[in-house]
């Protein structure tokens, strides 16, 4: 009895998937995404939700989003779109052109779009995601909104899949709604390892990342890990908690001799 | 040419429906310390009143008279709207100034109908249609069609309904009084004293003698009336370079209908532009309301285009932004779509072999966003040659053309935050030494303790900017216990510039 029901559900799921011509939306059954050297170089066309607890982590959020978006930029898709509510500019800060270069994004490629209402916000995200020249849409959403429900996220994920551009929703707070996002990240900034020659100066940006939904490819860390930003992109640190004194863990990609490579790249 | 002798009072009656329709109405103004009538309606005219009469006389002559003070500004503004609306009939509409009055003008309207009349079934039908329409609305109106402005002006007042073919000016104007020549009153009186009452009497006179006696304006007016001048209408609305339009038998009101029509019109306009191998950047939608108002919606494209779907979408987004501004009144009976800033655009085949990159898509995206969210809402970063962080970067409208010499981005080796607060926020800071790095701060009522800090990067004032009075800033990148990084600065050099430097948060680092 139970088995028949299960089989029936499976058939229905397969039919829906066939109708939509894409993988079933439930996270557990998804195959791990194909990844390259960088475990976070995810393919385009996905909807991500990135959460952090407090508004003051906004810069860490933007940095992470730019890091995810950077591998998607290319000659065919040269643009990034940043969407923000017009009233939140002072609270959250505006993306600063001169600081973008550090994340490998040229300021000319970032289109900044300020909207008045959540309706306009969703419209702008959707419209930008449909554009074939847009690699990723980064939406900075400071407050929870009723309109950002499952329907809205489903719509956005379909748009993203259709057009092949990634949509990143930056959300703040601890509340979670049902969502059709393929990935849900939870971020917080983490103390950096310090500069190689001056332990009292801040080193490379570091995040603590928890994947609440979705799965990374083989070789990537477990659901909770630490992440550094290097000149070559993201580097996942070893499982061990990095020491505060500056003995950083090894990047999981790249260098042959982890400790040495790490020190060299910091020096450079 | 349309002459509306009682426009002021007719408009007042339309604006104040409570006025009794059968009682005389007049407007007065203060002239040289006395209150005199300046406009009278039909009833008042029949009762023997005329403009220029003192108000008290008029009251005595006509006991039932209703009077109002004339608000010339208001009347002129209403007349301007009224004139704009008449561009439904012909693209160039102009309000003709009243002779000898330096006030805002109203009362006479010139419409250039060259090449338009056939749309109405001929000039006679057009004139009848236009005047009947105004009469139905309660305006007294007389009109005439003539090859020259001066001729039409004279005929509209003295021979309403005339349609004059080129060449007939002298004959048609001969029996008219000399007041048909748009002359100042003093000149008309002087002509009268010489027994010159009819225009025809002037033909045989020597021009030189007349010019010496009455001035060159007189000769110019006479020539204009006889079609020998070179006078042109001064259009009120910018004359569109290309336009297409549609009229409705029944007025429409819904914005959806308007947009559907716009899509059709865009298709026709695109066809026109394509035949000329041209594209346009400015598009204007004129909505003619039945109650004499024109609504104009304008959108701009970043690059010349003639893609009908794109034009229609831009207007659809612009309409979304209208919200409560959209008011169809009693309905819209004509829509015109016009294009400006037309530049050559080579014929091109879209589709099959177009390169797969999305640059064109991106341009269209910017247009769509700017038309829906407003042109200032969509921006990109532009660099300005300045050391002061908030001046070094500014947001430029994304649809503006890229500057020819893109200014070099600031030195990437300098630490610059990912997010900049538009206005630096004042904070309380503890530092171990007054000119050292910060140890802790209170920002937005939350305490932060810094474990690491780098800096300072000293940014001086731009003393060459006039009126610059800021203090030197020392910028630090400070990281707190949780790993958050802030870009904070101390304003003023300790001891050299100030005894109590103030601290600010200016940006957030990742």
C-alpha cells in the first residue's frame, strides 16, 4: 500500500519534471552540481538566497555575492545588476565603485538600480534576469516583505533558469520563508588571519558559511566551513577552526604545499 | 485661423457651471487707476457693453451684469492648454499675440494645416468640423483658411468661414475695414482721419509716403495681410520630426487601450523610420482629451532605435510609473506618437545571424528600467578626479552616453570599501593615543571592539576648491572581534588642526 503510493508520487514528480524540462525542485534529490577548480564556481541560472543575521554584515554579504558572481562574468555576459531599495542607501551603504576592483569586478560592469517599492524590486530583478547580457542580479533586501513569498521566489528561479543568469537575494535576519531557491547560504564575517608581515592589520576577508539548502560538488567542504577571499577567488579553509593568531588553514584548491602556498600568496 | 472673440467669458462659464447662462457676463481689469471692462460675452455685447468701458458705467447700463476680475495669467495658461489640444488638427499650433497689448495672449489661434486638410475631407469640411466642435462646447468661434497668417487673421474676424485660394487676397480684403490689418489703435484712428476706412483704399497709395507717415509696421502688416510677407507661426509644442496618429470615433479612457494603440502606432512609426533608414531616441506620446487637454508622455532610448516592440514596452513601463497622474478626463479621442532626435540607422536584419552576445539586450534593459523606475534610478559608477572618497565616485544615469575619455579608476592598491555610506556617520571612538588607530567605537548604538587596524591613510582637503573648509582626514581600516571591517576616519589632525578630533564611519569592508 505504502509502496504503491510512493511509486505514484514518484511518477507524478517525474511528469511535472518532464513538463518543466528540468530537475525536480526538491533539494535532496538534486545531483551535485558540476564544479571546476573553485568549489564555489557554480553554473549560472540559479536562484540563491544569502542570509545573515544583522544588517551590519552587509559588506560581507556583498563581497560574497560578488565572489559568486565573478566566475559568471564573461564577454557574452558582461554585466552585473545590483538592486536596492532607494530608502536603504544610507543604512546599508551604496556599492562603492573604487572598492569593487578588489573582488575582480570592474565598476563599469555594475549597474546600480534603486527602486521605490518591493513590487518594483521584484520587477527589476525579473527584468534584469531576463537580459542575456546580465551574468547575475544581486538584490539587497534589507527587510522582510510579505511579497517575497514562495510564489515570488519560484517565479524568480524559473526566470533565472530560462535566461541563464543567476539571481542572488541578499537577506537579513533570522526568519526564513519557504523558497524555491536552489541554494540558501547563511553567512557571517569571521576574524581574518591578519597580514603576513603585520599581524595587527586586517588580512584577507573571511566568512563563516553554512549551507542551509543545496549541495556543493565533490571536494567541497561540509555544510559549515570557513572561506577566504584570495586573488584567485574563493578558498575554502580546512575544517579546523582557524586560529585567531594568524595560522590560517590551507586553501582547498590550488597550492601544492598548503602552508607554504598560503604564506606566499599572502605575501603577494 | 480661429478667432474666439469671447473666449475669456466662455471659459469662465465652462469653469463655473453655476453661472446663469442667460445673464450677461463681463470681466474687468484695472487700467490706469480705473476699473474697466476687458471682455464681454454675447449677452453683454447685445446690451451695449464693450471692452474699455468703465465698470460703473457698465453696471448702470446693464443691471443684471455679472462681473469678475480678469486673471490674465490664468486665462493665458488655459488658452495655451487649449491651443496645445488643437494640435490634433495640425502639427504646428500657435497663439497669436493681441496687437498693442503686452499681456499674455489669448483669443486667436493659428494652425498650420498644410498637407493635413485631406484627412478631414477637404478644407471646407475641416473648418466646419473644427468650428462646430468648439461651438458645441459653448465657445463662440469664427474661422477662416488662407495662405498667409495676416490674411487668415483678417478673414477670421471679418469674413468668417472664408476659404481663400492663393492669389485672391487683394480682392477678398478690399472691402474689409482697416482694423483687419492687426494695427495698433492709434494707427487705425489716424487712417480714419484721412478717410481711409477700407483696406482696398490703401492699394493705390504710394508705399513710401505711407511708410513715412504710419511707420514700417504698417507696411509690414499690409504686406502680411496681402500674402506678400514672410510670417511664420511660432509653434507652441516642439514640432515632431515624424509622427503617426489615430483618432477614435468614441473616446477611450483605459490606459490599457491607450497602450494597445501605442503598440499599433509604434509599428507604423517603425515602418516609417525603416523606410528612411533612420532611428530615433526620443519618443513622445500625445494623448488628446476631449476636454481640451493634452497629456504628453516622453521616453528616451539610450541608442537610436526603431524596434516597435521596444518602443511600446518603454511606454508601458512609463505608464506604470504614472500611477495617479493618469487622468483620462472624459476620454481621449486622439493619440499621436511622435519621434524626435532622429539619426540615420542602417537597415539591419535582426535574428538569424545576429551575434549571440547580449550588448543590444543590455541597452534595452537600461531603457526599460529607466522608463519604469525613472531615469535617475538606474545608474552606473563614474569616476571623478578627486581624492575625497565621496567625490571620487558618482552615480551617472545608465542611459547617458559613456564619456569619451573614461577617467581612470582610482589606484586599486588603496584600500577602498565595498559599501560607502552616502553621508559619513558620527561615532564615539576610544583610541589609545589621540593620533593613533581606534581601539573601540559605538556605532548605531552598538559597541565594537577592534582587534586589528591598518592605516592611517591621510586624505587632505582640496584646497584649490573655492570655499573648501574641511579638515584633513585620517582613514583606518579596523576589524572588530567578529571580523566586520569598517572604514573609519578621524577628522582633523590632532594638535595641528583641532584639540578634539571627531570620528566617523564612512564605509564597510568585506
